[in-house]
């Protein structure tokens, strides 16, 4: 609890934590967009979400090792993950779109173990990071440091979120995705190739996560086993924000990021993950209690 | 041979193999002990996942709780636990006599089970109102959270883990733990066989098939779910208690709350066939043997193969081995009083009814 007193005595630390939390929260929101999309359209909870983020990071690492600018890693990761998402859909996911929820949960869990161990074999279990090449801003006489890449991550998350929203609203494929989400059978009758729509949805999700991963490796760090926390954070954000509400997803993401930074600072870094997971359970239990009053269930 | 007799003879054969196994293959005794524990884990996952329809990713919690509770009890009957864990690895001054080991085990294993059961009742009250994937994800989150908390708790050794009491010379560790595992497995199999012959099985199957209807019919669904989860936790906890001693070292992430073992439980039950007594048993045996082969021959890539295996089993064989047997030889699953030709006729009649319903 000493750290709590420190926060009260030196308010400037609060600003640092708040900013850091908002920056990482925006990236959480980016992965959560994808999860909400796949969940809403395909009725699948994609447990390999966090692994896509991790893969995006490793692809950026490869881009840097090839001698290119790390910022180039963002589009490259998105494109590679788009292709991978499409391939995964064609290989595995299409078989489980119609299956019950537990099958898809466990199958994507299997995919996540596979990807995580593959990266562990190729790159080893070390924590990796990439130097973005951007500078640092010092605020409040150097009491608060802001790396420019984190600001870029924050802004890009908003831009990508906005682009996704515009795409779903106006583009032909975006409209087909929304139609399929509303009623897949009716969409099929009206001539929409729902199989293609599902493939595109899953690939877009992977691309979003890939971009998020590229930002994570530059602004923070990655390692092969980082996936599950990211998946569960996306899940938590989607539960709080609901499907199909991008503004709510962003605010839930920012809120989670800030809460996590403060919890990590006050309780100690070793309990930060425990806090995230307990928060998830608490959110679910709270929703359950609220619904039980109306004799409904979380399902 | 009727179905009941087949059942009993299969069980007898299994137990007989278990008793003489160590003499036949003494080199693999620890692996066989693990296999028996895995059978218990798979069966205990299945009572929730297969029979009640609540797919838990969090049964590993009870495994870990049982393991730590037993180790703390075993150490605690002789030495102060905090000093023991602070010495990292037990040191040389913490010596246990044979008698202390036996007392510790006799106390620790049941305590591990009971504490896991108590935890299941608390968590059940929180989580069992959720359905489907919400329950699955909530249990997954809880399992990781508890692993993180265990890794931060100094009393039980925090992140550096805890060593179970070192056995004195006169006790043969592997043999002792093999027979303890066997005894637990026999107890669990017989208990589940009995439980699934009672009306309780029908009550929890009703929850799986349609919980709202079961509730409308006046079943105490919450109480039944809680009972099922508590039973599951009791056996998982005791299995954890023995597993900790078998491995000799308890690490919060790699042994006690090992997410991998948590997935294996599910995989074994699905591989064998969810919702049957024999499914998890067969699934555990098949899975364990193939896992040992993977671990020996795939050198590092075994976990990648494991992920692939999960996908393949879940996507292509969701009904498991028992489901395949059932569709191949339906008369084996006819009602107990029908057998042979009569059983075949009954199965054929069921098929016809199904086809008629589908048409």
C-alpha cells in the first residue's frame, strides 16, 4: 500500500499511469474490435485472438531483422495476418461455424496452442521488443515520459476503428457482413456468399490483431505466451461493451487499460495479471447477478 | 453375455492389469501411476462437461488446490510450513521419518480433496449461474488468476514452488504412489459407476439437455450442478494431492495450475466420448499412450502437435471413441434387459424412429 500513498502524495504519477493505461487500452480495443466482429457475425469466440496479436509482433520483428523500417511492420503484419486468417478459415474454422459454441471454443483454443508453441520453437521464449525509431516527449519537467510510438498506437487504433466502422457501413462487403450477422439464412437466400463473408470476417479480425501486435512489439514487448491475457481482455471488453458498438468498445478498452496500470502499480507488477483475470470473473459474476434478478442467464 | 456382466468383467480386467502392471513393466511405474490419475481427472471433468453439460476450463484449480493443501498438510504435521518453504527445496534439516510420511499422506490426500470441494462450492455459487461459453471462459479466467495468486504467495513458496517431503530410504516412492493412484482410480471408477446408475445421473443429464425445462419440472438444478461440481472437485483434488507427491516438486505454473493438464482433462474426455463412463477411461488411456510417444519422438515439437491434435479431435471426432463404437455396434448400448438379437432389434427400431422423425 506504500505505492498508494505515493500516488496521493505525487499526483504527477497518476498522470503517467493514466496516459500509459490509455495508450495500451487503445490497443486492447483494437483486438476487441476483431473479437466483437467474429463473435457477432460468426457466433464464434476466437480464443486464438491473443496469438494473432503475438504473431503480428513477431512479423514486425522479422521485418526489422530484414533491415526495413519497423513502422513498415504495421501494414506488413496486417496483410500477412489477413492471409493467415483466410487460410485458417479455409482449413479449420469453416467446419465449426455451424457447430456448437464449445466446439468452436476448444478448436480455436487448439489453434492458439499450436501458434504459441510454433513461435516458441522458432523464436524461443524470450521477451522481445523492437526499437520504433521514434522519440520521447517529456512533460511536467520530465516527470512524465511519453514515447511517441505509444501516441501513434493510440491514434492508429482510433483511425483503424473509424475505418472499420466506415467499411461496415458503406462498403459492399461491409454491408454483406452486417447482413450475414443479422440473419445468415436470409442473406444466403438473397445471394450473399456467406462462406466468403465468414472468411473475410475472420481474415479482417486477424489483420486487426496483426496491426495491434505490430504496435505492441514497438511500444511494449512480446513473447510467445502472451496470447491468453490478450484474448481474455478482448473478451472482457466485448462483454462490457456489447457487440456492434465501436464507441463502447473503445471506452471499455481505455477503461481496462487504465484500471490495469493502476492495479499493477498499487498491488505490484506480479499481481497485474491476476487482477486482470479476477476482474474478468468479477465482471461476469456482476452481469450474472444483474440478469438473475430478471430470471435471465448469461448465455 | 449381458451388458452388466460385460461391464463388471471389463472393470475386473482393468483393475487386475492395474494390480500386476508394476511387476510386468517396473521401468514405467511412475508413468502408470500418472495414467491412473489421468483417468480420475478425465472422469471428474466428464461429470460436469459430459453429464451436466457445463464445460469447465477450470478443473485445474482443484487439481492445484488439492496438491498444495496436501503438501502443506504433509509438511505441517512435522515442521513449520513457512520455514520449510523459505528454505527452498526443503534443505537438509527437514527430515521425515516413514511414520511421519504415512501420517502426512493419510491426512493430506483427503484434506486436499475436501479443500478442493469447499472451493468448488464457493466458486460454484459464483459461476454456476452462467451458461455455455460464459461459464467456460469464466472458469478459464479464474484458473489463470488463481495460478497467478499462488505464484505470489510466499507461504507456499511463491513462484519458486514447493518440494514435497523427501521420503526416507525405507519407502519406495514410485511403488507407494503407484498403489495410491491405483486405489484412488478404483475408488473413483466404482463411485462414478454407482453414481451413474442412480437417478442423479438422470437429473444432471436433464440439465445438460434442457436446463430451463428441468427447472420447470421442479428439479433443484442449482443444487444438482453444485453437487456434481463438488464431486468433480473432490476427486480432482485428491488426484492432485497424489500427483504432487509423485512429481516431488510443486511449481505453481508448470505442475499445480498447469493449463496444459487442464486442457488434457477435456481432451481425454472428448477423445473417449463425453457423457459415458467408459469414454473418459478409454480416452485417458489412448491419450496418455500417444502423449508419451509424442513426448519421446517429437523432440520439442510435441506441443505444436498437441494443438493440432486438439483441433483434429474436436473438429473431426467430437463424438469420441465411444460415440464411434455406439454408431458401429448399437446393440452393445441397448437397454440392459435386452441383449443379442433383441438388442439389435431395439436399436434398429430406434434408428427407424429417428429416421421417421428426421423425414
